[in-house]
DNA sequence: GCATTAACAGCCG
DNA sequence: CGGCTGTTAATGC
C-alpha cells in the first residue's frame, strides 16, 4: 500500500505569502482569523502522493496553495474514475468534514503541490462562530453544484474538442479556484488524465481552441484569452462567424 | 472514421 | 538531462 506520507510528515505553519492565497481568511473577523491561522498547516505533495484516501477518517479540510490535484475513486473492477482537477485556490472536503465521515474520494497530486489543511475541529468551530465563514462555505457548495451539473454535461459530450474546452472552463472557475490567474499551469498529459482522452487528442483540441483565439498554448500550460468561448465554443463560434441581427419592430 | 497507443525529434527549464 | 510538445504511423472499435 502506498503511504500517504507527505501530508503527515514535514508539516509546517504557513508563511504570510501562503496565507494570502487562502480566499476565506479575509472573510473572518480578527478573533476568528487568528484561530484559523494558528491551526492552518501546509505540506508538500509530490506526483502520485495521496492527500487523502477513501475510507480514512476525516482529519482536515484541504486547500490547494500551489500545484494541481485530482479527485478520483476506484470501482470494484479496479478501474479509476477521475471526477475533477483541483487547481490553486481550491478548497475541498467540506462535505466530509461537515458529516465527520470517512473520506469518499481519493485526492492525489498530479505534480509537485503545496496543500494546506485546516483541522476538522477548527472547521466546525468556524461554522459555529463565523458568519463570514458560513457564507463562504455556502457559496462554495452552490458553485460546486453548478460544476456538478456541468460535469454531467461534459460526460455526455462526444466531441473531444468541446469536452476539453468545458473541462478547461471548469478549472478556470474564478469562484472555486481564485488562485488560477490568466495562465493555467497544466501539462497536456495532466489535462488528458482529467478529461479522459489521450495526450495526442488533447493536443489537437488545444490547437483548435488556440486557432479560435480562446486560448494560447504555452509551455507547461495555457493562457486564457476568452473564457466565455471555452464555456460555449460552438454557440460562440456561430455568433462570431456569422453575426446576425434580429429585426425587432421598427 | 476517429481515437488510441507507440514512437520520435526537438525544445524548454 | 528529464520532462513537455508536436507530429506521424500503426492499430483497434
């Protein structure tokens, strides 16, 4: 069995710069914030390292400071299903933390990452005391529901180009992942794992998206030029390729 | 037909 | 040098 070492060893407090990457800290009043900061820990995770594993008792609510994680599970036949990627600024596991149940998904680093953890007891304390924190969690759950629906949609799409575009749009959600700037750092291989396509096909899709002007492909990542075009590639193209005006009345 | 695997050269950090 | 990218050829559903 692969030990989920990295998070339990070499844990340390956060630097000021790392604290700045945590989106919900600014929503707390000083007393709450101090308590949260005192409890926050950070650890490095290498490629393949587990941040948490299915069945383990919940210990932390997690956030990505830097890097890229994936959420997955294995079915009875041993086939791994990847549900989502988690880029910088993303916090996850609140459902499990809320219920104090065992983790229901595996979270692994796709590449070298820094992961922050808030102890589940502190998570509950904030829920019991901080309105700002409650708003953050509620907003987070709401936004995640939107992603869930979008995910079902993506799964039913047959066109690989659109699947790649929509998967990218999900990773670029500014509410869930405020740490992602205009450049999303993700290799084509990592994206292939997340979308469930071959690297070569992802490369082809990215080239097509770049040709449309939605993104620019860069080494080890991509620059976002038009997020809306990623969300609705076909619709958007029709609009721009042949703009049509509808005569209303006069 | 279309996507996947395999393999390669070239480039980047 | 190791990892990433872009491309081609062979293979499979």
